[in-house]
């Protein structure tokens, strides 16, 4: 019998521990909080049997940018964390392209097809049937065009995967759900999913089942995981293997152990309201990315959005290296590089300027590059985009000056970030890559690459009133690279 520690007492962690236990392993669950009390407590409670294709990012950079600025309330970006997430986001985008999806969908569909049967067995064993509905959920659309597009997509999925649904018009929806006070164009009734009236209670029922079968749940700090001989030690427990099921916190722990796991972090938000909601089943408001879920006590409103206050400063800092050559150019990679490096700055400025104008002024800061001032033989598409950002800065500085909006751009030289090797190496030949690095350092009078904090300090100065008479400036922070 193998001893295994499962880190995390949410739905994933507890279900994993039950599965391992079922295969004859001795399991212990470690978490600082009781089962089902964190992320798993506040979700919408849908076992999505209809989700037979993975949630892919739009491949159009312009659609991505619209989402970034609030289209359909789909996402609210934490702009400060975006640079650190760009490598994982780029990998996600590449995996969302049609050729990649064709490889992934069969495996994904198989996994999803097992969700309800696997849950059904656990629900019965845990005596949790009273928490479950088996009548699907509504995907509601407010416009005829939106409904028509959704029906076409549902028909496509049914033809490919046999996913059952029923489309209803606004009148039929109103009869079925009189609690919806606003007239809607109609809805898709996804009939196969199961939904849960209390997700946290379901996790706790599974946890009780785990303990009843001999498992142990230990309160402790999962981040204390460390190697111990040929196994692991965590929260005072010695085990042969460890399963990390900490959701968005998993990569941070794994990084300390030498594992690099790309993950795009997202955080859901919910509100819970007591009282009679009048809904018979969960409702996804597709135009607003909001789910209304009837619970045992009241109504849960789940969404990924949070509200913003006023905007005094915008620092548009996104960037990726892009294609290394214009020969044999991958147009998808080209459009993504131009979109993230240049178009994002244009759209960000347009969206934010109207708020700053209404507030009486502000500071727009862009990040370009020394490659946007002198060019780069290693990254021609990146360089072209960053030249555009510099030109945009000088144009907007003149246009927005009467509105007391200052516009400046920072042009970093080589900075010690995960993107640097992508610019420097550009070669599968390790010797050539090392030579490129040597030449780069030789070209910097200060003899070293810059630190991210040095770029941050430049941004703080441009954001502050200490630079109140500075606008239209392309500020190199480059260790003297351009002084040669």
C-alpha cells in the first residue's frame, strides 16, 4: 500500500483522494482550511456534461483585446500580474488554434464524459442526492442575433458529439422561469448537466466519505512540502508521493521544488442572496458572463468581474517577442505579436482616455523597447510594433495635452525577465546563443542587464506629479545601450 499526500481539500483534492483510496492507496489530505471552504465553496455548482470541447481563447487578437477591456463582462484583468502570465497566456493561445484543438478534443471529451458517472457513484455513496438536480441549466440570450448564433453552435456540437439541448424562444422561457423579470430573446436548455444546490456541502460530504473509508484529513500548511529521502514530508506527514491540488496556488509551490507548470490564473467572484429567487434551475446570462444558481438557501450570483474605480494612471506594459524572421512568416504569430505589442496600446489608450478626460487628467504610460528606437535584427516584427508604440506616444501626447493627460513611453534595454532569452538566443545552437549573449553584454556600457525594479521606478516617476511637465517622451532605461 502506497502512502500518498493530497495537498488541497477542495473538490479536486478530495475527489482525487477518494479515487486513490479506491485503488488501494493510503491517503492523507493536507489543507490549512476545512474541506470545501475556499474556492470550491463559491462556484456555480454545474457538472458540465455538455462542455465536450475545451474553453479556447479567441485566436483573433482584436477579440482578445475587446475581452481585456470588458466585452461581455468575460474577464477583468489584473493588469499588474499580466506580464508574469504572458508566457502561459501565449501557450494557451497557441493551444486554442484549430490544429491544436483537433488533437485535444477527443481526450477532453472522454474526460468530460466520465464526470457525471464518477460523481453519481460518489454522490450515492456519500448520501448527497438531496444536493443534486439532474435537469440541466439555461443559457439565456438577450438578442435574436446572439440566440441564433448560439443555436448554430449547439447544433454543431450535437452533430459532432451528440450533446443534447433544446432551444426555446422568449415566451417559452418566460413561462418556464417567471422569476426572470426582463424579456429575453430566448435560451438554450442544456439538458444533460447536473447541478449542485450547495457545492461546499457536496465537498464536505465527499470528505466525510473519505474519512469513513479510513482516510485522514490533516490541518496544515501545504506549502511546507519538501523532499525527504526518497519521498516527501508535509505537515508532519512522511509519504512516498504527493499530489498537488491547490488550484491557482499550485505553480508557486511547484516552482520551489524545481517544476515549471504554466497556468493562467483566474479568480471567480460570487454573491449570495437570501430569499425566494423563483428560478427552477441555474441560468447563464450569456451576454454578461453571469450565472444565477438556485441554492439550498437563496440565490448565488457567480461572475468573474469586479468593478473598477476611477483611473488616474494606465501603464500598458504587455509584450511578446513575436516571429524571429519575416521569411516563412506564420500569420497567426504575426497578428498576435502586432496585437499584443501595438494594438493593445491603441485600444487601451482609447478606452482609458475618456475616463481620464472626465476626471480632469491623468498619465498614460506605454512600454516599448530600445528596439522601437533603433531596430533589432533578431526581432523585426517586435521592433516594428514598438516603433509604432513610440509614434503613438508622440501623437497622443499632442492630442491629449489640452485634456491634461500626459503620454510617455519607456524604452527598456535588455532586462532580466523570462522574455530575455527569447530575444537573445534566437538560435538552436547553444554556442551561437552564448555568443549572442556575450555580444549583448559587451554592447551595454554599464556591463549588465537591467533589473525589473529599475523599469518599475521609471514608471512610478512618470505616473507621479514629479514628472508633471513631461509628456511625449520616449525614455530609454538601457544601461547606456543607445549611447554608443
